[in-house]
C-alpha cells in the first residue's frame, strides 16, 4: 500500500528536483560571474609576442655584400590600470546589486513553485473528495430510483416521480464524470511540479502561520516581497550604471611595462657575428578625454532615465505586493467564514433530509422534495470541500505575498540551497574555466 504523502513532503520533493527552480539557481550562478568580471579591471593584463623568419639581403654598392639572416624577436607587455574614472568601482557596485536582485528573483521563483505545488496538492484533495461525494450521491439516487419504481408499481407515485428520480441520477453521473476529469487534470499538474505521482494526498492538518491582521500583512509585503527586494537592487544597479557611464568622461591612468629582444641571427657575411638587442620600457599613460562625438554624454543621460524608470518600477512593485497581500488576506478570511457556515449548513441539511424522507414515507412529502433535499445536502458538502481548498490556497498565497513561502519560511526538512557559496568562491577567482553543473545544490 502506498504511503500517504503530506503537503510538506510534496514541497520538499519539488524543492530538490523541480526543473524551473534548478534552472533559476543556474541563472543565479551565471549572474555571480558579473562580479569577478567587474573586478578584473583591477587586475593587470599580460601578453607575450614573438616572431621568427628568414631574410636575405644583397647590394652592389659594396663589393661582395650579401647576408642571410634569421630575424627573431620576442617580447612581453604588462599593463596595470590605476584609475579608470571610477568605472571599475561603479561596475563592481552594479554587478553586486544585479547579483542581489537575481537572488531575490530566485526566492520569487521558489515561491512560485511552492504555490503551484500547494495549489495542485489542494486541487487533488478537493476533487478526490468531490468524486467520492458524487459517487456516494449516485448510490443514494440509485436507491431512490429503485424505491420510486417500487412505489410506482404499486400506484403510490406517478410516472413523473420516476422521471424526476431518473433525471437526478443522470445528472449525478455527469457530475461524477466531470469531477473525475478535473481530478486527472490536477494529477497531471501535480506530476509536472513535484515530479512523481500523487500518493494518498489528504487535507493538511495544519496550515502555515500568517500575520494576525491585514495591516501587518501589507506592511511585511511592502518590505519583504521578493519582487520588491529584487526591484530595490535593480534600482541600485541602475544608479551605479549612471556612475559607470559618467566614468567614461573622466581621465584614465595606467602603468605599462614592456620587454623586447631582437636577434638578427646572421649566418654569413664579412664578420659572421650575431647581432641582438634588448629593450626595456616602463611608461605611465594618462588619457584625458576632451570631446568624443557626444556619445558618452548621451549614455549618461540615458542611464539617468533608466534609473528613474527603476525607481518607478520599485514603487509599482510595492503596490502590487501590498495589493496581493490584501486580497489574499480577504480571501483567507472569507474562506474561513465559509467553512464555519457550510459546516453548520451540513448539520442542518442532514437533519432536514432525514425529516423529509420520513415525511415522504407517510405521503406528506413528494419524491421531488426528497431529491431536492438530497441535492442540498450534497452541495453543502461540496461547498465545504471547496472552502477548505480555498482556505489553504489563500493561506499559501498570503505567505508568498509576504515573502515567507520558502523552504526556510515553511521549516521544511531539506538541505537549503546557499547562493552565497558559489558567489564567495568565484568573486576573487583570477583564472580557471571549470564549472560544476550542480554546484551548490543542497549546500548549507
């Protein structure tokens, strides 16, 4: 017998193996490389050069002058940037901000995956319950039809009563088929997000803790929603972009060193000696831009507009987060109130159904009265299942809006992915091209 899977286990499975989440982690690792690329502008550049060949010279201006040589040269050049108009500092600040923004996007992706898993899980729980309720309803209506046929044969009811019972039974068949179709769709979604077939899913016994008031939820969302956090760092990156563009208008200073060796390689001639020379040079190079066709000025203005755009997008991200938190809070409270009401309705509907059935037996109620009351009792149970589904989804949606729908925020028993591990390793890396595809997976 398959072991029942809890919602926490489903979330843990998705955290470990969901392709969308793994792809977002790889994207963040790629983004980490922006920092060492920016820092590389502080590093020296070294190059080697060399040449070799054959050369023949002859002249009739000097008697018997001819010479075969193998000219060979080799050299080395080193350039150390000293000042780039602040571009290196600005580019590094921009890269760090972009990495932080991408980390927030990773949290957003994690929350999206978790919300999809929770929704798919609760969809299955809901439709499983609805399928069972409809199957039970079919059985009840089948018995009702059989009893009505018996009463028709003895003349207690009319053919109309039999037709009403048949109609309700056919409708119940259609409802059950529809519910089974919805269940199969929910199962497919679950497999897509979690990676395996659902096994014995049941209504969670407990939902994650959420803020105690709408105002508290909105306040947290305005600060901690990952889209807000990502946009905050995007704004910082845009501000650094202004400094980076402005740096191209400032002087640049570098230190250059070079070494060259020239070997003539004479093989014949009057002296037979091999000629060679060595050159050593060290220069301090200063470049002061005066006017560069105006493109750099335009780039600065462009970056200022982009920074303004990022600030406006930050304001919109906060509004969106607060709106989502507010709507999720309202949905959660509504679902909780519906659960209370539908629970009371079920109790009352069951009492009423029992009374109508007894009254029908003595002829004071019609078959249609019984069918209507059975439908009301069924619908109350279906409504309760839907309300329980909506409560759970609203709870997880609210948790997402405030930025806490994460492995750590939910207290999942998993190896939490640590994005700083890869970042710390590559930040000061000067050389090397090797990477690991699953670097950092499951690392604390």
